[in-house]
C-alpha cells in the first residue's frame, strides 16, 4: 500500500475546504503590531454562511480521512519493509539484462550498418 495518492487527495480536499470557508467568509480580521510585542494582537473572525458551510465541512472531513488513511498506509509500508527487506534486495540483484551490445555479433552489426547505407 503506497501512501502517496491518499496524501495528494487529502491535501486537495483540505485546500478545497479551506477555499470554501474563505470564499464564503463575510466577517473581518484585524492585526495590530506594537513595539512591546506584548501589546500586539491578531484577531481572525471567520463567519461562513451559505453553501460553503456544508461543502467546507464535507471536504475538510474527507481530507482528514485521506490523511489518516495515508498515515496508516505509511506505517504499514514501513512495517512491511522490516519483514520483507531480504526478499526485495534479492529481487533487485537477481535481475540481469545483457546489454544490446553483448547479444550482437560483429557480423550482424556490420550487416545492419550496410543496410542503412544501401538506400
């Protein structure tokens, strides 16, 4: 199980959910910076109304489910590597493909080049 596709789906769904919240937002926000940083404040007030509310809730929940699925898939993938590491290494080393130059003989390559120049 690979966790890359659920992560992509989760990030896309969370982005759509956040975009719906911000698009249908009808309240204000403020920020005030002061020299003693204890006097600085940030006030974010998000009030979303209309069709953005159920859409944002659905896409945010779906994105969170995708990310939980990706986290579980990543754990399963890493645990399976612990138990099957030797098999994977052998499968990498067992593959040996002769290069195209080893399988060709000199006479065949000479005939091929002669055919290309005949034309």
